[in-house]
C-alpha cells in the first residue's frame, strides 16, 4: 500500500501557478527527495502535504485516508523546518514533549519517549536548555527530535540543512540517513542541494516550474536524465552542452571541435543529419592523444585528488575533470579528450527532451 | 585596532553628561526638598536642601480624611490603582487579538484600519473632552471609575495595537505552523506559542497603558467632580488652589504618586528592554 499518494495537485498563489498538477506516490519506508531550483514549487508541495497550504485541486492520501481538506494536526505527520522553528519559551524537553502533551499522551509515556529520542540524537545534555542557548547544529537536532518523538507516519523536511555550515551539513546528512534506516519511516525531503538529493534519496523527484520533470532512483536519474534541465541540474560541475547533428554514418554526433560516438543501444533510431543537443559530463572525459574533443585550456583548478580544466571546445565553454596526480595541462595548451559512447547524452534541440527512447 | 580615547575628550563627555543629569534632576530634587520641608513653601535658595526634615507633609497627604471621617486618600489611591490596572488589562486584552489579526490575516481594510487608528493619535486627547463629557453624562458614567476606564482604554487601544502588531509580525510564522503540525489548533497555537513568545511586548504595552492612565489629569479633572471619585492626580491638584497653595503637600503627594510607577518600571525593566528590541532584532 502506498504511504503517500498525490494526485493532480494544483496550486496558485496570487496570480502565479505554483503547482501544475503533481502526481506522486511513495511506498512505505521510502525516502523521497524533491529537488529543483528555487521557485520550482517544491516547498509549496511539501507545505501542501503538511496541510499548511490547501491545494486548488487534486487529492492527498496518507495511508488509506484522504486528508486533502484535513488540518495539519489530523494528518499524523511531522515536519522539520528550515528555521527549526523551536518554541523559544520552552526548554528542549518541553519542545520535544509539546506535540505529545497536546495529544494527551500519558506523562510517563512522554518522559520515556523524550529520553529515548534524546539518547538517539545525543541531545540528553541539552534537555533543560532553551533554544537561544544552543548552537545551530544543536537546534537542528532538537528540531529533528521533535519530529521523531511523535512517531508520525510521514516525516517532512523543508531544507533542514541549509542553515548549517558545510562540515556540519555533511555530518547531519549522514545522521538523517541513519535515522531513516533505524526508523524505517516514510520521508519526504525538500532541498535545492543536489548533493543532499543524490546521497539521501531512495527516489529523486526533480521539479521544474511546478511539474515533475523526472523521478526515479538517484543514480538512474543522474545517468539517464530525461531532459537537458535534469542533465544540467544534477552533477557538479554541470554537464557541457553543444548544438550539433548526427553525421552521415549515423554512428557519430558532431559539433565544431567535437565528434563523439552514439550508443546504438540507446539512440539507434536517429537519422543522419538530425540536429541534436550533445551533453557530456566533465567527469566522463579522459585525456587521449587520439581523442576527438579538442579542448583549448584556459584555466586549470587543481583540487588535490582531482583537477578541473576550464576552456572552450569549438568556441563553446567546456569543463573537464582530470586526475589530480596526472601531468596537468597549462593555460593556452590544447588537450584532446575522448568520451565513452555510453556517457554521451543526446537531446532534441527544440523540446530539450532526451532522445533516448527509454527516457523521453 | 582600538585606540584609547584621549583623557580630555572623556572629561568633556562626562562634563556634558553630568550637566544633563543635573538639569534633569534639579526640579526633582526641589520636589523632594519641598516635600520634606515642614514649612512647605518654596525658598529662594539655589540649593535644593531642606532647612529642616519632617514627614508632616507625607502624613498630612496620606492620612487625609473627609468630613465624614472616612479615609479619603485611601479611596483615591484605590481609584487610581483600579482605573490604571483596568485600563491596562482592558486595552491589552482587546488589542492583543486585534493586533494578531492585523499581523497575520488579510482582510478588507486591514491596512486602512491601522492607518486610521494611528491618525486618531495625532489629535490631542483634550479635543474630545467635551463630546466625551456629554457621552459619559448620557451613560450616567460621570464620577465613576468605569467611565474613566472606558475613556482611557479607548485612548490607549490604538497605540497598544500598533505596538503589538509589530511584536506579532516579528514572531516567525513557522512557529505557529510547527505548533499546528505538532497537533495544535489555531487557537492552541496562538495561546501556547504566539502569546508566550510575545510576552515581553505585551508586558511593555501593559505598562504604557497603565502609566498613561495613572498619570492622566485633564480628562479625569473634567469628568470627576466628587472628592470620593478622584484619582490621585486630580486630588493632588486640589492642594494648589486659588486661595491657598500647599506646595509641601503637593510635593509630598507628587512623590507618593510617582513611586508606584517607578516601582513597576523597575520590576519590568528586564522585559522592557527585551520588548523594545523585540521588533527590530530577529532572534
């Protein structure tokens, strides 16, 4: 049985159509990440599931209950806010107990659940502190604890890591993953950070302008993006794109300064001369004296274990990832590169959808 | 890099500050002197220091009884306390939900309403004295505490709403949303989360309303004609009449009236600072 089913969710805020009919269904215990650029509607969608916004049309089913018109308190969900939203006048202990008290849970039961969660998140030493007396990372844990202690059937996360510094973010990311594993709960997580999206998700849902652009396991979405948008959004540095066409043999795609093989398993049906948008990830190129990608190196960024060579191919900006310990090219040099056919992505230049029939 | 301020600049700053303090305190010291002087008449000396100490003025003021032998001062003190507390409670009780609605909800006339409320603050209170007198007379509320509370609470309401709206706007909306997801109704979210978070601002607003009622003289003098119904400022004024000016008692009375306000101020000053910064600094 699906834990969450969204059908045709539409939402306008003022004159703006924020959600254009979202269909989404999560199985029990699934960790789904909604990702997309700011303004794509991901937070609005999450708030709609929470009951903080009411959809104009569509239905929201949690478990077997239609909660589309139910207030948040009747949905059996918990939410972790970007700003943590801890109650400033309550201690950590009372923050954790707040929801249980409202629901009339037995005080002994509350005490034991609060201490259990405090142990799980190692915030036992903070129980008598007020939110203002804690660091950002500690507040973040308390905010998660407040969600966990309720044992809801669905957890919602609204960019919970974006107020933390980079080191802490990586640490809490792992902790959230561990939490998900130990609770086995269904989670819906919103972020604009592709690293969080890739690492946390069982299922990645890429939103664009209020519609689902692509959804699936994160690696599948990364390796076989359904559109130029998804291809460019996931991966850092971003994918390189070229306007080109299929050559006379039908076995290669060409653009000025570049000639790459076309994977017959994916793009068998493309006729010679067809205009295509060619996509190549920086991580998929390998220096090769016989390579058919002709990179004019302008800037080299050594990162230690790897290096990025920035330059142009046929006048188009291009980034290549190189091994850090290899002899690095110098600015002004030419660096021939090759790419494996399976790593070449082809899109329709006008629709920008993938030309991979299994994808588009 | 910080450099120490030269000594002569510090000296100048302190001299300027001390002058300002003396300027502010000199009249107050005179009041104290007058209150403690048995003669109770202003002397032509420059230094505010009583020639002889005596508490006679305080005794005369606080122990004053009326012709029937009832303790008049006690009754007037009760009037003042009752009116000031009731004003604070009434205006804040009305302003709190109104300000919350103005801060959080969109409705027809929400902005215009606040503008009109603030515009009423530009008229001096006295301008309404005559119509208010007529209204209170019609309601048979002249010479009553209820009448004064009604007038004071109405006057204090716009500013209280303005102040509290700012406080509610400073409270992040997510706090209420978190409470509602946690299982609260909108009312519970308001009472259990928003109100406690706004407590400093509410305390400050209460204090302002209390003080405005406690110190108000002109309207009280207009609406009250029986000694029994007087608030302390009106009673005080009677010491300095057309034929006889008991400055000593007036000064002693002035001190008795200001001490409670100072005490309240002292008690809530921690909240006061919190409340004044609550709107400007995000927590």
